[in-house]
C-alpha cells in the first residue's frame, strides 16, 4: 500500500483539481485500456463544464504525495427497480506508474462508503473483458457479474 496516499473528493472550483481531472482522463484515454485520442483543449473544457453541470457527478482523486495518480468518475442515478438512489461508476483509472499499490482499491472503497452514506441501493460499473486485474479487484470487493447473457450496447449520436 502506498504511503502518502490520499483519496480526495474533487472540487471543480479548484484550478488544481480541474487540471488533474483533464490530465488523468487524457492519460486514461491514451492507456491501453482507454484506446483513444486525448481530449483537445476545447473538449477538456466541455468535459469540465459538463461534469460541473450535472449535480449527480461524483469525482474522487487519488493523490500520492504531490502527484495526482488516479481518478474515479461516478454518477448518482435512480433505480426504478429499488426506488432508491444507485451509483454508476463511469471511470476508474490509476496511472500505470502507480498500479499495484492499492490506489484502485482505495478509490473503490471510497465510492462504496459514499454509496452507503447516500443510502444507495447499489453500485454498478462496466469493465472490459480483458481487464483481469480490475475484475479481480471488483470481485474481491463483492461486485458480481449481473447477467452473463447481457451485453453492453451503444448508439453514437454524433
């Protein structure tokens, strides 16, 4: 476990946190598990304003010493099946230089604690089939594949 590790609720009013979110998302996009093109300056601004505009946004930053090393992005939604809040995790990212040191676990434990604090009925997430280490972490924390016969589908609108 990494010494000097802090899990910090992100405050998008702080320039340092804004820069950390965009930097970490770009590192995630460029990572093998992300597989995309980094956000342009304009897209980075849209990311921040979009996250700020949604009152359901939950952002957690992992900081090791003076460096931001990880990010968890989630959204508080509503479950029609339980008639209660539910949290959907959209991103969990730990910079490659800090992997294997417990940052992902600490981010996940923090969102689980937040879900309990909010009296949420559940936490959901998506994980790549080939992301074995993440799947092992999630299983160790009690997450289970919901319905193996279900698949994640998407329609791009632009």
